[in-house]
C-alpha cells in the first residue's frame, strides 16, 4: 500500500491534461471579454453612423448650375 501511494504521488500523467484544460479555459475567457468589447464598440459606431446619415440632406444642385452635395450635421458644408 505504501508503494502504491509513493507511485501515485510521483505519477504526473494527468498533470499535462490539467494544464491544458486551465490554459484553454483562460483563452476562452479572454476571447469572450474581447468579443464583448468589440461588440460594444461596433454597436456605438453603427449608432453614430445611423444618426449622421439620418440627419444628412442630399442635394442634386439647382437650375442655376450650383453643385449639389451632402449637407447636414457632422459635415463641413
């Protein structure tokens, strides 16, 4: 019985598996956090673009030959 306990304590076959499980869980956790940050940024950007496009006015010009263009909030015109 003492020999069995000594051999069991020296045996490291399962240690590599445990290391890989912990490493894989850490990678998955970091990927989930990164996804949340990217998703939040993309949603904010899409909202800003939607607001800018909704408030823009597109002009095709007038009969006097004035050029058309896009005017509205967020443009330099």
